C-alpha cells in the first residue's frame, strides 16, 4: 500500500458520496430434502417437453399386501387434453401391470407400454383440445426393489414391512405434469390391520374392511400435490403438549427421540408460519421413512424423513427444508420445470433462514459456503432453462436447490430485509394454490421492492457463472489529523455484472463498511477512515455468489462426491486431486481420497491420504476425528489391534462428536472393526 499526505478539505461528489446502506439484518419471523421432479430419464435438450394433458382429479382405490410386496389398484383419472392428440401418454411405474383401461361409458381402450415407464392409451377417435374426460385404470404389481421406477437405482415405492411407501414421485398411479400439474385426490387404502397409514387429508382413523383388513380414507379437495401414501407399524404419534396439529410417527427404533423431534418440528413450523403466513392446513405429520429411499420427501400435510436422519445433531436442517415445502411447492408451485428454482430454491433458503434465526448470522454465513459450491458445481446453462436437464440429475438438483437459494440470498441483500419479507409474503398471497412463472416472480419482486431489478435477474437467472473480484487500491493520509482516504477499483471478470457490493475497510481502529455499486469490469470507490487501513475486503459477509480459490476446492470435492455416489471412482478421484492441486493443504480433499481408497480396499494408500488429512488445514474440523477412526479401522482389518486402539483413543482426545464420532470410537475400542459381509 502507498501512503501519501493530502492537504485538502474532504469534498463530496458522486464518487465520494456513500451509497444508501442496506437495512440491518432483521430476524425474519417465520435444505439433502429433495424436491423431485419429472422427466428423470430425459436427456438435456434445447427445449423442455411440452405437456399435452392437464390432469385435474383422481379417485384411487388401492389394496396393499405387505406380506407379498404387492398392490392392486383401480384409479379414475379426470383430465383435459391441451391440444388435439391421437393418443394420451401417462407416466406409470414400470413394475405395475395394466390389466384394463376403460372410458366413462365402460368401453375398453387400447393401452400399451411405451418407453421410460410410460403408458400410451389410444382411444377410438382422437382427443379434442379442451374435452373433459374420465378414464379408469386397473393395474397391479410387485413393489419390492426399485426396478421399474422412474430413476434407475432409486427406490421411490415399496410395499412390505415395517414401512410401505408410495411416493408421488414413484408414479404409482397414472400421471402427467409432475410438480406442475395440480389436482385433487380421493384415495382409499386397504391394508391388513396393525398398520398406521399417512396421507394428505386423512382423518387419522381407519374403518373395518373385513378379512382382517382396514380402510384408510384420504381426501384432498384443493388442487395440489397429494398422492403420497406411507403405511407402517408406527408407534402411537407423539406431539408437543398443546400443539397436537404436529404429530411424529416413528418406528420403535426411533421412539426415544420422537419427543425432541416434535419440539423441533413445532419451532420450525411456527417460524415458517410467521414468515410466510398460514399454509393450506396447520396439520403436519412428520413420518419416518426407511433408509433405502430418499432422505426426505414432502406432500400436503406430510414431512417424511428417513430414520437415520431423525434425532441427529443437524437433523433439524433437513426437516426444515422438508417442512418449508408446505409453502414452497405445495401452496406455490412452478408453472414449468424451468420455474422449479422458485420453489426448490426457496425451500433451501427457508432452511437457511431458520438456521440463522436459531443459531445466528454466523451460522448462515458458514452454510452459504457449502450452498455456493453446489450452486457452481454444474452451472453450465441459465437457471431459467433448467427444465432442459434431466430432473433427477445432480445438475438439475444443484441448480434449482443451491443456486436457487443463492438467488434469494442475493435478492435479500439487494432489496433489504423489509422488502424481501414483503416479496415472500406477496408471492404466497398472489399465487396461493397456483403455478408461478419466472417472469411473474420478477414482477412481484419489482413491485414489492419498488426497484428496477432487470440487471439482477439477467445476471443470475439468464446467465451462468459468478464474478471473480479483484481489488486494487491505494491509501492516502489526509492532512490536519483527518485520517486516511482509500481510493480503489473493484475489477470483475463479468462485463454484465451490476449489483451493490459491500466493502469492508479494516483499520487499526474502527472497521468501516460501505456499500458501493459494482457495474461492469471496473468500478471505482473512495472511502475515508480515521484509522489507518490494514486491508479492504470485498463482500465480507458473503452476500454475493462469487468465484474464489477456496470455493473452487469445494466445487471439485462436491463433484467428486457425486461421482463417487454414482460409482465412478476414477472420475471422483480425479476431482479430489483437482481440489488438492488448488489447495495442497485441503484436509477435506485428502479425507475424501482416503474414503474412496478405503472403499476400494487400497489400505496403504488410504492410510497415506488420511495422514495427509491430519497434516492439512483441519477444515472442516471433523476430518480429524474421523480420520483417526478410519485409520483405526484399517489397522483392525490388517491385524494390528494395538495400533487400532491407539487411533480410536486419539479420536476420543479430539472431543469432537460430529455425526456420533466419539460414540463410534468407543465402540471400536471395545470391539475390533470388521468389514460388513455385504460391503459396498
């Protein structure tokens, strides 16, 4: 830095005048949940597929037989063609066999299986646009494995013990326009006695059906997204005293934590209710899912969470994300897949808002780093064109969930907390029980903030990437003991960037924050301080999605984790090595390499990687305790029990119980580690 003395009065001009500061961060009174979307098998195309049917109502009678993993169903579907078409194409789970399709008069229709678990029904005469029709489908099948489901390797429907689940995403009834086509539903479920059945709009009590069966009836009369049924041998529901609208249904395995989980659910619901307003119903059933399906799922009145995520230290975040979908997904839904970021992104950001309210703004800042990595991991097409991607792909999920959440985070910074709260409540009010388009979202945001936001949305919805900021500045000493003046320039590699950005001048005395407009590639600023400046930080509180070397490391690691989950070990290893090139001291990259090599039984290389992790930057801290545990396991597997016990003891000395690490270390001290028989 250069210091010069300026003998001159401080003048006020356009460059020196401070811009209006953002309102102080207010507590807005009120994410991996997956908001699954259709078209899972669709490859990326230039345009998203156009819907041809509008389904408005269902009447479903389904018999579940957990003992033999089967269901039998009769479903009446009321729909309207959106154009003149010779055939009607529905999605239906591939493991289900269609026995008969009839029209309203009872006449049989020709139905054949099409590609990608579709059902093509051909009427005697072509269907006319706008003609209301009701067809009846009779079908049955075995739902034990994930075979035939809409996503290869992902089980979304299962009939068996102790929990049967028919998620709306499984296409267990004929459907079209998943997550965009709102409908009403009457669902009647028959199942042997001894099960509790959860659905949207249920009374909570069964009626006898004969032959040792009971019938559970559900009615959802507002157009929405019912259709998820969960039947299990659950314990009696648990609620917080005085708040019986929220019930927790778990198996005996998680009974001990149900009461605490009910308290968490109530706090989250109360926060979201005050932030977004009353939902369609204040009744919420938090239901345990098996661990062989998605981590979480939502439907009207339902927040379903896998058992392994119930009661953990950070379980509240997944539950918050899932519950937020009662507003962002159930009440307000995307008009098209290109608009999915509105609901997916807001559900993720609602999770972060609750985190901030519960643990403070520092917790929000810490979480934003991980969300930013997800936002940039597959940022190759504009967010407003996400519907052209395969909807279950990591690309679609990263964009709509994480980048969508960052759009809300940055919008909050640009318009201020008061206007941001008005925008959210206006969206819920104006589009209650409706689909919303991106252009409609933009209109609401401008009306409620009274700001022209075209540059903002052009940057973050219609563009890709994030700016990389460079700051060049010089510091001058003002005469007459008036302090110092910092004159600088923020450089950006995004020519179209146009947003306010916070600059923080850290001095030997008081720190000074100033909000400046950064436009294009070069933006000048002048900041006066009394204390001598030590450094200038661009966007110190991480309100802006931006490229940094640290974030690139996170992106590489995230990509590696996703490739590893898909079984591509070579690709995953390459991504982790890319992260190490960017930061050779990255403990997390070394830990992930060790984890991957351990799974491949390359024990020596795995130990080397875990040692590198322990000698790295210790970010995040949990890598230390889990590296010691992993090394201990390897020593156990290679017959070095004394060395294994020493590693477990070193794990205990960290006093870090992230994800139950200390409990696991104590367990392996008592019992030598052995690989599971069915090790993956």
